[in-house]
């Protein structure tokens, strides 16, 4: 069945689950898929909120036809023009030539950038707080620049208290039947929600927190984002998640150890750190080989935990090529509120540890603990002692208590 799912009597989810695409924005893996949530409002005026990715439409147009039931399509609200939502717009316009596209001034510029032949007379510009009257439903608009693009906005249905939040409060992972937070195992979405946030929106934490402030005065019964689960029972939960992530507040005590190693020497150092941390009482420890695990998963766990060890062998006077993009992204996104331990390996003039140190120096909200440990080839007994001390200092920070050195 391709029937759409009801949110209220007159509002339906008509989105699409994409289980086929390998990656999002053509670089972030989608092992659990993603949904493009689109909504249909059945009123005196018919209205769609956001479209879906081009090429993944599936039954999308059938669902629209079914909901319209012979009536014309009056409006499509474009909260955000990124192709995962705006992709199907051209086809929508072709199939429904009478439709009016709703967006803000910047949306129009974006639409024209994607479609230079766009007929502007089809476009109706709205300003923040303006009301679009569908009959029973009164929609209004809250701009949320940079969550995720400059033109991004949320649409609020004043009548049924639904916040169509677009990329804000979104998640990777397709909807496997259940739509709402109370119909699914939320825990199964948490990691994919954080991976979505930290990799897609993570640079715009300040803007996310501002959006949360902006909507705090609204009576919200439903949060309907453009990806992932819809919220109606534990709305505070999703707001808390995004509020914390936006401020770089970690979810749990724990440490990520990520390393890049060609011959296994830096890897040995990472293993030692893991064992030492556990000995000192840290429970959540995640060790990642940056050559093996896609960086989006590593970055997600860096958002989750407060402790971070980065290790790199040296490569042409610089960082190892699989560590470099992770560091670049952390710096670009302005990672804060983290403790960082540095380790690495070299044979001659180095470059790995230096590269991590440069990142630390350039990142204001990151506190480097202890002294970087740089081994030359196979780590020595002395190197292992230095790593043990780094682990002890990290454990003190993470567990927030004084920890004595182990006798050995
Ligand atoms: C392509 C290549 C470039 C390297 N560049 C450097 C370098 O610029 N400086 C340095 O000290 N060592 C350099 N090395 C040596 C490695 O960093 C060194 O062997 C290190 O111990 C490897 O650590 P691993 O066992 O964790 O891979 C290079 C090695 C390779 C293969
Ligand atoms: Fe987006
Ligand atoms: Fe999106």
C-alpha cells in the first residue's frame, strides 16, 4: 500500500523512505537509510510542506494524487531548497501547473539557482510571522538561517500546533513502519540522530540554540522534521538533544580514541590508551581506526563523549591522510567543551603529532591534557608509561575525581 499516514485528521505524512542511496550529500554513508518527510494538509486550500529528493520519489506523486482526490494543489511550502527536499519541485510544478510556491526572499534565489527558467509568477514570498490561511489551518513561518542553509525556515501550523521543523530535529535512518516517537524504539534512532546532527548541522550550533529559543514560546503538539521520526509524546527529548548538541554538551562520560596508522605502531598506542583508561575506571571507550570506520560515525561519537584522543602517524611532514579530514571537520565545525589527548608516531621529522597540536592551538574550547606522546617506530616502555599518564589525566577529567598513579 502506498497510503499516506495520518498525523491528524487533516494532516498526513506523504514522505519517502530512501533505503537505496549509499550516501547523503554524496559522502555520508546511509547504512540505515534516510527518510525525506513531506506533508500534505487537506483544507479548503490544499498544501504540501516540503518535497523529497529527486530520483527517490517512489510513490510520492501517487500519494499526492490520492490525497488531492481530484482537487487542485494550491500550495507547496519550501522550507529549504537543498535537493533532498527541493529535488522533486520541478516535477511537482510540471504536474501541478496551478500550484503556488511559498518561500522567503532567499528561497526564491535558491530556486532560481537550481532552475534558471523558474517562472517567478508562481512564487509567493512570505516574511517571518506572516500567516498563510488555508481555511481551517493557519500557517506561519519562522526563519532559521543556517539550520541548515541561509533560506531555511520552519512552518508552524497555529491551528493544530504542528511545527514542521525541516532539517532541525531531523535524523538519519528510514522510518520502518512507525512514524512517531511513541511507535518506535527511540534508542534505535539516537545514534543516527546524533550522526545526522553532528555531520550535517553541527557547524551551526549557535543557530540551532537560537531556533530552540525562538520556538520556546510556541505551544507545540507535534514536531514534524524533514528526516526521521516525528515527535508527539516526548517532544522535550528531541529538543534537549539538539539543545545540548548545539552547545557541544556531551551526552555521557566517555572517551573516543581515534587513530591513523599504516604499520600498526600508532595503533598499539591507541590500544594501550584504551586499556589504561579502562584500568582507571572509564567505562565508555570507543577506539576507531580512521582508515576503517567512516569519519561520520567517529564524529558522531566525538559529539557524544567529552574525552578525545587523536593519534596520527606522520605522512609527508603532515597528518595521516585519514586523520586530516576528521581534524579539518572538527575545526571547521568549531568543536568545544572537549578534553584532548595527543599521540602519534614518526621516523624522522614528524608531522602527525604536530598536525594535531596545530588543531588544538587553533581550537579555543578544547583543553589539551598532559603532554603529547610521540613514539619513533615501535613504542618503547617509556612511551607506554607516558601514555598511561595521559590516560590517568583523561580519566580524572572524565570521572571528575582525583586518581592516583598505578604502581608498576
Ligand atoms: C608515505 C610516507 C610518508 C611518511 N612521511 C613521514 C614524515 O614526513 N615524517 C616522519 O617522521 N615520518 C614519516 N613517515 C614514516 C612514518 O610516519 C613512520 O614509519 C611511523 O612510525 C608510522 O607509524 P604507524 O606504524 O602507526 O603507521 C612516512 C611514511 C610513509 C609511508
Ligand atoms: Fe539541508
Ligand atoms: Fe535535509
